[in-house]
C-alpha cells in the first residue's frame, strides 16, 4: 500500500489509473469501513482510502480533538483489505489557507435531522468530500448507509455539480447484537455498550409497528422517543421519513426510520429502511 501525504504524491501515484475506487474515512477503522473497502475493490482499477479528521464538520463543542486517531492499526487493516493507495493529508495540505470557499448543500436536506442538531455539519462534509474528490479524482466512491443523510447529500451534490463519479452505498455493518458499528462506539463504557443495542431495537420496533398496519406515524415516533428516554437516553430524533428526500412520507412510499440519540456522552445514529407499503 502506497501512502501519499501530499496531493502531488497522490496524483503522481494515480496518474495511470483510469478508474480509482475511493473510500473516504476519518480513520479509527472498524469492520464497517473494511467492508466498504472490499466493496470498492472490484469496482475500480485502484482502491484508494483517505484518512482525514475533518475539522470543518465538527461544532466547537464536539469531539474533534479527542476523535480517536489510530494510525498504525488503520494502516494494517487497510493493507489487509487490499487498499492500493492511502491518502493521509495533514490539515496544512488539505486546508493550506482558511477554507472560505465552501459547498452549501440544499437546506431542504442539509438543515433537517442531523443538520438541525449539528448546524453546518453537512457544509463541512460536502466541502471536504468535494475537495477529496478533486484530489483523488475517483470514478466511483463508496459511502456507508449508516450515515444515511450524508449518503443522500453526497449523491445530490454529485448530481448537481455533474461530478464524474458514481456513488455507491454500502450496507451498515452491525455487531452480533445489532449495534451499528461506529468509531464513536469506542467512547461507550461497558454498561453503555450493553445498552447501546436499544437504538437499533427502537428502530426495529418502529418498522414492526408500520408493518403491523399502524398508520399514525407521529404516535410511533413519540413512542420510540419515549422508550429510549425512559431508559436514560437523550434522543434527538426517531422519525419515519420517505427515502427519496427524508421528508414526511405520503401513502405508498418506501420509508426509512432514522434515529440519533445520546447515551451518556456519546451520540449515536442509526437507521433502518422499511419496504414500500401499499398505503399509509
Ligand atoms: O463519514 C465520514 O467518515 C466522514 O463524514 C467523511 C465522509 C469521511 C468526510 O469527512
């Protein structure tokens, strides 16, 4: 695996590649990231990963400084997964001057749910992804469905700017008990880790209620919020939305249940797609 710390090194190494397949990450890699790498491998002629903890997508009170940085084990995992090129720029390389030119995604998608609770988050994400795309110039890029809204935002940005890259979604990788893998799971204490599975259970309960024919979506959402709150969580949202734009669903549209909730000091997100139903 070739490690490029500068844009010049990266472009030099990829100059012969006709179809780089790219997986952007912030490091602290787990099996979910590795599954995305493996998914990317047959899609291109060179597999590229990036590790960059992007300051622009963290709010001032968030965990930018403490975000886990695990360089040696990340490199080992990427090598084992068959990664050809790792792009690991410093902040000076990616943001040599203050990044005042930013991508402002459509507020209809960027200011709801995650964007509502983390204002500016998607500006930071879209800006760094746009910049990483300029550096890597991938023909295909794989993003995890665990960050459902992020994946939708990237697809929308790529469409709107006619970027020559195909965006592929990777299924959420779960622990045996159902907890979606996330770098932030490492913040959980032993007790919190045991409790954390309740988030995916709450989503499953929402899906089951819809499948059972319950049509008062607001009541299903309120129940899910309450069930977590009663267990000591601080839920931001547990909602049922249509998959196409994450707005309130109309009859017959495929749904997705989305959740974000804080357990102790750790904020977890998860989601579950629910098949199209004949009528709401
Ligand atoms: O999903 C992530 O890890 C980050 O948001 C991303 C896409 C690497 C941008 O920093």
